[in-house]
C-alpha cells in the first residue's frame, strides 16, 4: 500500500472537480465519499441534492476563523493511498478505516477533537484520495511535518493488519515516481513508459563509464535528447535539464526535467562525483590483452575486464570495512549493468534491461559512495560502451556468460550488504535484479557450455577418470553432485585445458570453491567452469586453425602470437 502526499494547493473546489470527475480517460468510476472528519459530510457523488461546492464550503469553514491576510495561501492537503495490484479489492468500510488511520498518523486529524476537516473519495477499486483543509477547528495549523514518512509507517502497519502485500520500507532515496498525469500523457502519446522514466534510464546509460561532464552531456545529445544547461557567472556549469523531443506541453514547448528530479544521484553534483579518478589514465580492454595471445574481439575483451572488476567488487562487499567503498562498488555495478544492457546481443537484452532497471534502486542509499574506490568497475563500464555491440556467439557469448555469472553473485552480495544495514527496498531490488541476471545468464551460457560439453567427447576415459578422482579429492562435499550435473562435461573440458596450459587443476578447484559461496548457484559445475576460466584467462572457443600456409615449414608464426596448447583444439 503506497500513500503519496501531493503538493499543497490553494483550490479546494478544483481538486474536488478532479476527484468527482470522469478522469482523463474515463477511468474514474462511481466517485463517492467513503469517510470524512465527522462522518456526515455531503457526498456529491451519490446525493443528487449535494454539489461539490457544498462539500468545499464545509471543508473550508475553518479558514474563516482567521483574518483574510492570515489564511494560508496553500491550504489544501492531498494524499492518495493506493493498494498493490495483487491485493484483494477492499470494501468502502475498509477504505474508510484506512483513511482515518492515515489522517491520524499524519497529524491532519490526530483525534483530539479539533483536527482539520477532511474527506476521503474513492473513484476506483484500488485507491482513495484524501483532501483536507490545513486549518484546525481551533484556528491553529496542524502539526503535519514529515507527514509523508509518517503515512508510510502507518501504511506498513495497515498492510500487516489487513494481510495485504508488504511493501519494503523506504529511506527517502528512491527516484521520484511518475505522476498519474504523466502516465496518462504517455498513454495518449502511445509510449510504453512516462517521459520521466525514459529520461532517467537514458541518463543512467549515458553516465555509464563516462569520464567527464562534457562526455556525459554529449552522450545525452547523441541519444536524441534535448539538453539545456545553466551556467554560473564564473562560467562553470550549474545544472542541466533533459527533455524528449516530442514530449511537449500545451504551448508546444518541450517538457524539461532537471537531473535531480529524475533521481537523486542524477543531480549535477552527484554526477560529477563519479568523475573522481586516480592519476592513471583509463585503460581499454584491448590494453589488457597479454602480448603472447591473439587479440580477441573488443566486446569479448571488455566482458573479461568487467568480470575481473566484478570479482574485485565482490571481495570488497564480502570482506571490506569501508562503507563508502562498498556503496561505490554497488553504484558502479549499476553502470556495468547499464552498459551491458546497451551492448549485449538481442536474446539477452530484455532480461539485462530489466536487471539494470531493478538494480537502479539498489545503487542508492544514505551511505555516500566514494567513487575513487570503484574506478575498475567504471572503466569496465566504459570499455563495454566503447567496445560496441557483442555477438551472441563465440567468445563474445562466452565472455557475456562469464560476466553475467559473476554479476549474479555480485547482485546477491549487494542484496546481503543492504539487508545487513536494514536497507529493505535496496535489498529487494538487488534480489530482483539477480533473478533477471540469472535468466540472462542461462540465455547467454547455452551456446558456450554446449561447445565445451562437445569438446569433452575428445577426452579419453583415463583422463575423465582422473578428473573425477581429482574432484572427489579436492571437493569431497560437492563432488557427487558435481559429477551428476549436466555441466560436468564442460568442467572436465576446462580441467583438461587448465592442465595443458600448465596450471594445477586441484589448486584451481579448491580456490574456486572456497573463495566464494556456491549455495545460490543453479549448477555448481557451471560456476566452477567460469571461475576457473576467469582465474586462468582461458578462452571457451579456441581460435580456428591457421590457413594452409601454416603447415609450410618455411612459415614461422611470430612468437608474440603464440597460443597455448589447450587453445589449439579445434572447436566444434
């Protein structure tokens, strides 16, 4: 149940016309009174002899206790209370009780016999509106400070008492929701979402990995948004506003939203905080390639970089003590998800966009992010953006699967970090993002794991037996479940590649299984595959054989392009 305190107004009759009207899309059905301050207020919805002006005059009578020059200009208090979509339809009597509890909790009518006059109007199954005059019967102003938070607290108790959907308590750091007017406007314009939400998502993607305010603003313009900036007399930037080109008001002017009204962390000062970097210049994913390997595609390399950065962030959340550093890692994780949603293959894009949208709520809390601690993740987001779209196959697909496997665990760790600090909404959002990342991983990993399982057919029975013995020795508690999983063949291939490239498979297995929990994994063997390949930098898809001239003894491959033996196995 969500109570929302609207801006104070000065026209009681104007609000009553809206509450008892048909709505912009005929969505107001049977508007009628369900409760009032005295239980006897006239109802213009069901009493033909009563008008809206009658109700207005009754509600505004306390204003006349004050001299004309002492009456508050903004005297109309307005609160809507909406049930969750999966809640049962409540009766008028139940909504009346809810209205009385809300006005008491907020201080509008605390039950002292001299509260404000108010009325609760219902014009839909799932919500009511409460209108009140902000002058008490004794002529004093009500003590309704922090009424929004007090209403939320009471709503949590109402949910418990009525057995309704339990909303996680907020902390005031959530992005502002679109108003009903903005949603109706989006419907009229044929948009799937209100302009506010489109602008917020586009701004977050533009921010992913940006290194300066100028780059951020340029990305916004390149995304097709209208950008308006304000400058200080010194010439420094003071703020910015965004608009969709075809979102216009009645005067056919673009409707601009300041960054701070889209989300708290999109205000200019908070955006600029992210550009705190160390002295080292940003490195690209290509710069990270070992000199003795054939360079992989830029999208694949960027995904490997993101995987390594996510692993570092995971350790910070698990073992770090610096709150600001942890908050920065979580916020920068949001940038990586935004970048992945923008650049990944179509078959994973929908789930990744949903993951990024959900995680947006998890990336903000009252713990101030110290972004200098999260530059690896921010550079990874930048690499993802600059590497361009990734293919859904080959090493691009394997790199995506590896990154999503790690990001899933990072989202779960973020949820646990928030839960330990009583950040209920952020923890819930991180868990929801993890669910979408799990789904995206399954889509991305299907091809690479099938290829690895196919290569396992070339492993001799003796090698396979040795691998099974190794698993039982290194991971006795997990061995039997691993050997029974469909992913065992892919793990066997990975152990073969590790041995052929000079690594100790037993040491790798123990480190992979003990450095991070495996309880939330759908397939332990799949997780071990990606952890081993991340720690050893092994590819899932070996390069194709050289052209025929490579067999010519006169042709010598340049030493800086030599490839480890394991990666010369032909792919299926």
